[in-house]
């Protein structure tokens, strides 16, 4: 190996697009191997998305779940990080093109740029119902939720009444369920002592799910348990509820109008546009169809990882969550390492092993003491309630990247859990305070628009 | 006292405008006294401004130095917090007017809305050279400084050269000196292992001070010491340097052009516009001239505290920093308590004691191991270097509000100091990555504009 890495002339260049779970795991596996790696991301930090909803609801700070990509990879001398935006490819010449006009050549390419919100063609809804993908999304949701309580309190002080505090979450997948539980917690546990005029406990949280079931990917018994746990928290759930319009202050289900001080989007995702730009066949979400080696057909030098990859296993699509992304990243790195070793005369053993998603199960929290967990490894079991929540806690601290963040999150959770007091309820961003009255003096619905992003 | 507080009909209403050091200290002193207090701020949080520069340079997180005003005051049942923006007064009727059109009546009014940046009439400079007053300012400065290094690295990777990393700070007061030291630290200590193509140590920091001396409020020997310590860090200082124009990528000193990747503003402040709206005489910065009781002439029911007050003592104006603001807030609260007690037949002892600023001294850090301290209490002394820095550290942890924040900041400092590694170097906010080339392909200066605020 030492000999190979001295042999600079033949070192292969691996370009990784995306610093999410797929990209970071690929890079870490390639660290200190005899290849040159360039990891490219538009952002300077990796975000631990499974805990993003806790930033949105003011339990954690952005710095506790996001970490600069350079810091994560600083000790691997063969990896460089480039903050730039890829905008296209020259597949034949093996080039990636950037927004600046620059191009980088690759021997192997890993595309792991993930997914973004899909508003099903109604991009005008994005400002009215923010989704949760980035740190900025999280602080914007935090701003809206906290501001709703502040403005209701203000209205009570100034005119003696306020519109009902209705929080509507569109989408009943894990993100929707976790956001709902967290909003309920913040209203019922943490904010009760803060206000003099309103009762934060009166806040209503409603999940609107278009399909017949929330948590569609979970077994039926856990769906039912989740529904029970949501109802215990006073959260309303409506299934078969297809939102037809989103407006400031309300959403429409066909002819039915549902008032909403804050509307959040947890309904649809679509693949990063880079998927389509590669020029290979994609599914209806824009995910690239790949073979058992995560390669698009005929291109063994290109790997698609994470949410951007459409991988079928046991007749089902591998879901777009953290675990498969991490495993795909690691697989791509391992395969590249073997291909490179084979060039140097390795026997190529295991080189053709296909990607296999090792499914350890799924978990979603529901507030601060309950969860559902569909555990598949190291044992099988459907857990719910407090035990599931505790397992969730341990797993998420374990998978956070970086000792410092692990400690910080653990301390913050312990503090919050013990004191019912959390200290990151900052409203930052847009400094314009919305009014409560129309020109004629009548009250109007709160409009918390003008997001940061 | 118990009898008085039962006597609800005659309870006086105190309205406090501003949740900075003056307002918060006034409110805390009035907590649980027989008065009704309403504290009004446009923002939901109190910001510990002396440590804001550490957020700007990615040592601390916003949540560690800012705390929701409601949380600080939650245990005082006689205090309510209103998130709103005062826009005027009816002094005769004793009303405060809000942007919403609502009005609140007061028996006593404390105006402590502080100060903001002054660009000396050139408000167009604000976007080009952000100042440091709010959490948003700090994250915007953080974005620009970190992005400058990222874009230089990108340019090296893509075209093999980059413009020099020149950071220019306009203003050599404590904020300018602390920002300069912190940028130098981040470049020379924390980022060296992160980049492969640029050498962050090559960053140049320049302070431009219009007057003959930096740290104008400090004794001459400490000014000289500060200059030495800045030079030890490789920071350039130019005095008599009056900036005549600020443009993207450079500033002008008369005919001399000085290139600047990032320009920061630490030069001038002006009083909050509410000072002028009160209608009393103000000085040229907009600070309200007050008497020995902090009252504008003829209005014993109105108190002006903090940066907004023009108070003379020993022939000099009391400076607009944290200590006097805290003392003024406490004084106003004490005097109101005595006036209220006198209404109930107290002997009025001490009621006419004038405000006296008890000056314990001033401190400014210069990087992570040095500082200057002009200590006046509990002993007199001019300290510099490491001992001054250590005193600074202890004092700032002590004065931070809230046990949780104190612990968090202490831990973060210890971690940073021991490991040279800090984990909050997040670039958030504007997601547009500036390019490095003009249309004709020539390189252009980095333009890091489009701030969040």
C-alpha cells in the first residue's frame, strides 16, 4: 500500500458530490487510501437531518447537529473539500461542471446530492409552508412557531383576543409525526410558565395525511400505536386528507377550509436535480435507476448513493433515509477501493459483491417520552412508548458525528428532560413584526411569511 | 408590603422599553415588588453583547449568549413581556404607542432601547460593511469571514490563484480590536488544518482608526500595550485613517485604495430613534440629556437608561457599555420602588440620591491569550497580556445571565482552548455562492454581499 501511495502518477481521482450521509461515509471510507478524493458541497457543513426537527422546535442549537465538512474530514490528507455547486456533467470525458465554469476530472464519481422538498408543482406554497431539510429551514420553522405564540400574547395584551393557535402539518410520515409531537411538547410543557395572557396549552396540532395511514412505511400495529400516542398528546390526525391549496392563515381540503397560524410541509420529496442532469433513466421523483453495484447502466465508474438512488430490494424500493444512504456511501467507497486494488494486481476477491441494504429498522419519536420502533436488528421487535423512545435516544447519540456534538446533545437533552427548560428559543431571521389588524381595524390571520431562504 | 400588593387598585404600571442590559436589570429589580411591569422589546431575546464577537468568529453559538427575555423573567409574576415595537409617545397622557396602533398607559416609563450602528449618513455602506449589534449581525459576519476562506480555497482549486485574504475592520474601539484578534485567531490557529490549497495563516487583518489612538477610552500605557499585542498577532493598525468610501472588495482612504475581502464596521454608533421621538433635548448622537435621576427635565416619571442616556460625571460622558447600562437600570428600578413606597407613607429616606456610575474599569481582549484591562475596582491597576485575559474570562462568565449559558460558555471555551478545534463554523443564511470570474473570464474581487438582515 505504501508503495502505491508513493506512486502519485497513477493515483485515481474520486469526486464525491454531496456532504450528506452518503457522501461523508464514502469519503471517510476512502480516507487514507491510495486515491485522491474531492468532496464537493454547496454548503460548508454536514447536517444530521434526523435531529433537525429538534432545532426547529428549539431543543437543540444548529451547531449541535451540524458540523463543518472540513472538520469532519480534516485528518484525511488525501481528501480535499470544495465548496461549490455542480451544475452538469460530461460523462464521456468524465468531467463535472461547476457554476463558476470550472470543471473537475474524475476517475470515479459518487453522486449523493440527496433530495429536496416537492410541492407537487406548487412552488408558491414553499414560502407559506416551509419544509425541513436544512439548518435555515429549521431556524425558519422555529421563528414561525415561536412567533405565533408571541403574537398571540401580544394580541391578547393589546386587544384582548387572539385567533386560535392552530398548527397544521401537511404529511404524516416520520418528519410530520416528529414535528407534531415536538410542537405539542413545546406548547404543553416548556412554554406554560412564560406567558401571562395566553395559555400555550390551548395550541392545537393537526396532521393532514393524504394516504389512508400515517407512517406508511411502518407495520400496521405500530401505525395504530403511533396514532394512540399522538392522540394522548392531543394531536389530531386526519388521513385521506389531500391538501388542495395553501394560503396565508389557512389550507384547503377541497371545499373545506382549515385555519392555520403556522403551516409546515412534510409531505413530499423529490430528488436533487443533478439526478436528471446525469442523463440516465430516473423514476418519477427524479431518482436514478441503478444496478446492483449502484452504477447507472454501463457506467461502472459512476455511483449513485442515498436519496438520489433508486434501488430495489426484495421487490421494494430502499427508502430515502439515513441508514441506506450511509450504507450506500460505504459500499461505493469499498467497491472503488477494490477496483483500484485490482488495477494493482489484487486478486479481486469480493469485487463483484452487490449492494445489500442491511435494514436495522425504523424509528420515529412522538414527543418527549414516546416513539415507535420497528426493530429488525440485532433482534426483531415492534416497540412503542417509552422503551422505543429510549432506544431512539441511544441510537441517535451514537450516530451523531463528532465527540463534541455527541456530548453537547446528550447534555442538552438531559438538561431539557430534567428541567423542562430549554434555552435556545431564539427568534432570529426576519425582523419585521407582522401586525394584527387590517386597515379597517378588523383582526386578520397571522401571516408569518418572508422566510430567510 | 404585603398589604400594598393586595391593594390592586393603586398598583402603578411600569413600562420598560428594551430588553438589553438596562431594561433587563430594571425589570429584575422590580420583580416581585408591588408594581405591574411590562417589558417591551422587538426581539424575543436578550443578547449578551460583550461576547457577540465570539459568535461572529464561530467560537460560541447564538444560543449560548442570547436568552429569551421570557425565560429570564418567567419567575416574576408581576412582569409581563410584550414583543412589539414602540413607535412614539404621548408624554402628556403617559402613553406609549406601538406599530400595531395599540397604546399602553404607564405611571413610570423606562426607555432603554440602546444604540445602533451609525454609518455617518452613508447607509449604503451597511450592506458592504456589517456591524455587530445583533445575533443576525454576528451570523452574517461569520458567514462572510468563513466564506472568504472557502472561496479562496475554491479559487485555488479551480484556477490556481486567489486574491489576497485581506480583512479590514473600520474602527479601533474595543469591538474593532476584539474582532481583529478573533479573525487572526481563527486564521492562524483554528483553520490551518482544514485547507489543502490555501494557507489561512496568510490572512491579513487591518484596523483602520480615524482618531490618533486605538481604544480611545483607555489610558495611554494600555493603548500602547494593546498596539504591541495586536502587532504580536500580525495585525496591522493604521490610525488617522478616515475611510471615505466603502465598495465591494475595497475601501478608500481619500485617494488610497485598500483591498478588502471582508470589511467590518466597528466605527460609529447612534442612539435608538426613540430618543428623538420622546421630544427632549438630545446630543449629536441622539442620546437624551438627563438629570441626576436619569429623568429628562421636568419628567420624574420617565427614566432613560443605558446607551440612550447622556449622563455626565466628573466632566465626562458615561460610556455606552454594559456596566453603566446595568447600573442605570438598577438605579431607575430602585428609585421607582422608593417613589412608590413614598406614596404609601414611607419616610422617603434616600429617595433623592442621584445616580452615580460606579466604574469598575474596562477590558478588551486581543485574541485568545491577551487583553488589556483598566481595572478600577476592587483595586486599581493597568493589566495586560495573559493576566488581563484571564480576568476578562472570569468576569464575562460571571455576568452572563443564566446558569445554563454560563456552563455552556465555560465548557466551549475550555474545549476550544484545549483542542484548538471549534465546531460552530457554520455558514448559514444566504445560499447564493458568489462566482470568481467576470463575464470575460477575468477574476474579480470577492463580493460577499446579500446579507440576511
